């Protein structure tokens, strides 16, 4: 088991959601690998034949005698150890915004139009619907991710604030997710699914 824990990552007791603090402790990894605690990673290689989620977050680096092994919290909330050869960070693909009620006409008589911002992004076969409730303090975000109308088998949703990870959650079997306490800063969503990392900027 890994002995270098991640004090900067907190797990909610009710769901797979945790906050990432971006100080030195959360960034620390080992000197022999380019991975670090807090990285969102895809599980690759022969090990993917196991019935495990294919995406997760690194929560601890390995022992001195096993510097290339990392503990990963998977999308179902379980934790497993992996060699760095089984971890991969896909390149970023930016999603295209095709609808935003901040700039698009709102249908006459639409309820809640002043307090709810609806946004839609697309990236190839992926469709991302977001609803930002701006009347709440702090703001809340609800969303759904589908690919050709079907939710991905596993996906991680990370809220980025000023380019840094702020909170991470997993989408459910319908592709739905929620993030509370949206910071009042530049924000984007990073969506990690097997072989794809999509970023959608909305604030």
C-alpha cells in the first residue's frame, strides 16, 4: 500500500466527490514519474480487462521502494494501486459551446430564466448539458453527459477554477452529475472518460 497520503484531497461521505487543494502537499508526487497526487488519469493496458472503472484520481504516491506505483480513487469510489505504466492522461480537447441562455434568446414565459443559466456543449459524439443556478449563494451546477444519446460507462467531472482543480465528482449511470459551491472565478469543466479529456469553459 502507498504510504504517502494526500492531505489535500477530501472525500464526501455521501458521494464520490472531493475537493482538491492545490498547495504543495497536493502537488507532491515522486521524482521518478511525471504523475502527481491530484492528477485525473485513465487506466490503460491489460489491467483494463478487469471489471474496474477506467478513470480515477491519484490520491497517494508509492513507497520509496516502489516509486512508480500510485493509489488511484476510481470513479466508483473504490481505491486501487497501479503502476505508472497503467496510467495515462489524455490530451485536452476543448468542447464547442452551441447554446447559452446568457447570449441566446430565452423562450417567452420560460420559468426560472433569470436564475438558471442553461448551456450546451458538443465534442464529436459527446453532448454536454449544464444548468448553472446563479441565484443560490454559492452557485450550484447540474449537468448531463451523453455520447450518441447514451451515458458513458465511467466518467469523472472536475471543476477547474482559474485553471486549477477545485472539486471532482463522478457522473451516475444516466450521465448526470452535480457540483456545489461554484467559486466566483474563471471556471471550466474537465470531463475525463476513457481515451478522451474534454474541457468546457463556461464562466
